[in-house]
C-alpha cells in the first residue's frame, strides 16, 4: 500500500495540542475500513487506528466520520463493547479530510470462514452466536436518554417512517421492474406493529461488524461500524443480524454449517434459538418478530439493488455488483415466504 499522503509532523503537533502529551509517532496504511481510509498509529507504546473520510468525500460522508466518533464516544464507560476513543478532527487541514482516532483492536473479523483456532475447537463455536446476541443485548440496554445519543431520536413512531423511506431510496435508482418489492411493501404497511420500543440501534449489526478474540472460547471484544447507528427499534437490529447468520443455502453468511471453514453443524445454533436467547435476556415481546424478519430481508434487497442498478447503468465496475441482482431476487422471495 502507498505511504500516507499527509505530513506526520503536522499530525504529531496536532496530537500534542489535542491530548497534551508529547510523543513520537509511527504510521502505516491499513486495509479495510469500507468507505473510509484507515491508518495504523503507534504512539507511546500503544496502537491506535485513524479512520479518515475519503479525500474526495462529499460533505455528508465527511460528516459521518465525526458523527460516528460522537456515537462511539457516547457509548464509552459502560457495558457496551466499543473501542476506546482518543481524538477527533472535523477540519481537513491536518490530514486533508475529517478523521478520528480509536484504540486498535487485536482481534478477528469473521467474514467468509472461521479462524483456524475456532475450527479446531468445535465445542467452543456455540459461543459465537451467544456472544453476538449478548453484545447486542448490552447495546440495546444502554441508557440513551441520559446521554448525547438522545440527539438522534426523532419524533413520531420509528416504524411508521421505514417503508416510505426505503421505497423512496429505491425510486432514486430503480432500473428494472420489481413488483414483488412493491407487494412486500404493501404487506409491511398493512401488518406494521402498532409501536416499537426505542433503544440505541446499531443499524448494520452482523457477524462481520464485530471483533472476536483470537483465543478460545470466542468472545466479542468490540462492535464496529457505527455509521448507521441511531435511536430506533431494537428488533430491526436482531432481524438484520439473523439474515447473515449461517444456514444451509444462505449465500450472505459465512460458510454453511458443516462445510469447509464453517461452524460445526452440531454447535451452530438455529436462528430461532438465538432469537429466543435475545428474548429471554431482554424480556421483549417477540409476537411481531415475523414483521421484522420480512422488513430486514426487504430492506437489504433495496440496499443491494442500489449497487446492482449502478452495474446495469455502467457506473460500477465492481464485478461483485453484477451478482447482486440474483441476491436481491432471493431476498425478496425470502421476504414473501416469511410474510406468508
């Protein structure tokens, strides 16, 4: 990867002024980070991560970096598993774009397969699902009303806004006929729960948006990727996480149970068991959870259709986007099946 495109002395001076500490720094680019750029920062014998908005970012993207920092910072000091924060800069003068600095997490991200150590210890794999649920329960228990997170709450029923919002998103890039999406939207509107509880809602909670320990049994060290976090309905988070939980035939998840790189079929819980664990730990009524499952599959279809539309229009050269049309179709089928 290329060397950092900013002045280390200026960054070091900014850190001195911000933290009140004089320290030599070392920096190296990191892979990952999604839409943002990331750098490994060594300072005072400690490792940190700089998360910087892209240099070509529009104002909203730059704002999201600062917003994400404020969310992580607000969640500090309690039961929620978040990285320690060091500093934030909302001006481009130092690194060319807004950025924030958080503690480096020496852990594992589970994407397409399990870490080798997990594979070699099947009886410990049940902790993966248990930890995924327990960390979510901790997030949803956070007292947001008495924290800066209260600023994210909007008036009115959170669920009332969702279908119209996502249909509006779809209409902005709709390139093909998708009548099934409209049918599911009608079902969602006519079956919407009367009201939902409000908690901190991660917004993109799934198995690859957490850092697991490198040791066994698996333990979640920290949640990450708070770009979509808001105050909303907690069951949306739970249903979203279950879409990405490994099951036979689920192409969105890591390897299927029993397959190479996947969890042992004997220790991979069915989604219904994880939902039950969540219900037992929170005491929440799950009578309407069917609606949330339909909504999650339908919403993900709309999110992925945006990338597929960019592929159809020639705007995207990402080869993965060419396959998203099939994934969208399968998600809509899943939503209709759940609705039935």
